[in-house]
C-alpha cells in the first residue's frame, strides 16, 4: 500500500543488495537495550548449556577460548532499521560447544547476565550460523555492545544475538523470550521483515 | 507483567499540525483514522516514499497516548540525516505518509484508571515513577506524564530533563502545565550549556550528584524510565545502579543511528 510522500526524494539510491528491506546502512554502532548495561568480569564469567534432561555443560572464560576462536565477517541487521555490512568479529562457534552436548530438543532459550532472554530454534544456531562473540573490529567487545561475550546469530535480527550471554537452556517446546513477549517477532528473519507480531 | 497494548499494523497518517518545537525540532500532529490507540511510552515507524518507489523507514517515539486517532510526534533534525530533515523542514499540513505501530510493549507505563481502586501505601500497589530524559529523549516521557495527569493518578511521578539551553526543551509549556495541575507530578530541569535567567543551580554536563539530588530515592523503589542518546542513558543508568536502584526497575530507551 506504499504511495508517494509529497516532497520526499531520498538519498539512498545506490542500494546495496546485501541490505534487507526497510533497512538503512549505519556508520556508527547503535545500541538497543531494555535496561542498564551489566558489568561482567571475565574472571567470573561462565557459560552453561543445560539440556532438556537437566545435564549442564559449563565453560569458564579460558575454557571458551580453548574451544576454538575463529574470525567471522558478516552483515548484521537491527530491528530498529539499521544494518552494518561486513562487520568483523572473533568468536567461538556454538558447534564447538555442542560437540559434547546430547539433546533432542528443538529450541534454545539464551539467557544473559542482567536477565535478558531470547528464544531460537536449535537448528538455527548450529552448522556455522552462530557464535559466542568476544571481539568486535579487533577489540574486546564493549560492555554496551554485550561484552565480554554475546551471542552472534547474524542471519536473524540482532536482538536475537543476546548481549552478555551466560547460557543456553534447551527446550522441547518453543517459548518467547524477553523482546518476543514485548512485541518483537518470534523468529526475526530480516529478509522477511519479521519485526513485530 | 506484559501490559495490554493495541495490536500494531500499517496506517496512513495525515499531517494536521506542524509547528516549531525547538530551534532544531518540530512537532507534528498526525491524524491516523485507523489508529488503534497506543499506550504511553510507545513508538512507531514512519515510512516515506519517493516518486520512484524508494522508501525510507525510521522509528520515532510518540508524545501522546490513549484511544484517539490524533498522534503527536516531535522530531529532532539529525544533521546529515535522510528522513528527519524532511520531516522537520519539508513536510506540510495535509501531507500523508505511512506509519507502523504502535510498537514496543516494555518502555510503557499505564496510569491508574479513574474509578480504579487506589491501593493504600502499605499494599503492594503502584510504584512511584522517576522519568529521566536527555534532550529529545523526553518525547515518550511526555506521553507518560500526560497520561498520569489526564488520569489524575496520585502515584508520585517526577521528571528530570537534561537540555543544553532553555530553548532546547521539548514540550516545556505542556510539562509546566502538568506540574501546576498535579501535586503528584514534579518537573526538574538540568542545563548543560546555558540556564534561564535567575537559575541558581549548576550549569554543565549532568552529574551523578545532580541526579542523586532530584530523583526519587532508591529506598522508595521507583520504576525508572531513562531515554536519550546511548551515552546519556549509559551514564545515567550506571549512576542509578551506584545509587542503589534495582537494575530490574530501570527501563531504558536509547536513540541511535540516523
């Protein structure tokens, strides 16, 4: 139902085909958070995967690094209409952490320091699609961007890439996380503009 | 606790009033015939379309709330921006564009409705509310303060607005009216560059001590809403934690991008 807005000409003609619909290139790195930024020290940081049968697998900071850090170059898309192309991260693929996890669950709930949660299908965080990111653009990840470690799931809107991540809980049934309860789409594919429900 | 808010969708909006708000910002009153109403604190997406079909979409906070079809925005011109200069400098009364909303179910506040029983102070009733804004971040907080005033809600509410100069204050006359009309609402300003004549307080970048001096103390367990630039929100929210506020009671909205 789009129609012309009198007087608007716009500037972004050289649209990049890596930009999903409704998105604009951001030069800076905006922040979307529901509350204050938690302070988490890597000395005390832990990451736990809990399976549907209650088995817990836990990594401390060194254990995470030992699981194998790799370089990731990817585009990221925020539901608030900005995207960044070709961003450079370093992180540990979730595949490496799931090597020792036995599960038949279909979904995960990511939990963060500070209480934030977000839900994801398990199959969308495996096979090279998701990382625990620890560096951005050659520097340790800033706290306001989720440091010391955030989830990086770049094929979904960026609220799914939970900041200050502390663990994943495997779920047999899908449940909405924090923003999903407060109006954001349950899945969040930027190419389908799955922004809100 | 998820607040009940109207379902979001696309709507056609017509500009019915456009007036200067500050030297860099403009107030737009929209008529949106199909608007389902919105809760105080919510935002919407504006989509504008060029003759060749090119579209640009940006999010803006809503300064009004309730079931009506009049929607009030106040838009600050971002230098070098693509959409905000158009909305501030070009749009005329009668122009139409599309809006998607209302959006956001977390950064919202609901007044005690008239006739609703007011719990006594000892009960687990409504919590006092502290609103803190940097510059144009006051827009969604204006909606909250106005909803509080319209409902004659007795819940204590305070608003601290940090602005560069008195001319940069959004909705200052409306907020002053609300403060005069309700003993439960108190309005405080902080000036970072220049204060009005007769001002005896501090002028300069907002400090933790200034915040401590005027906000509802942590001991009263207020709900706190902070809105402004990322830097402003990060600073203020970290001070609130240092001052003993519960992180879970602090709701933030950060402006970012263009």
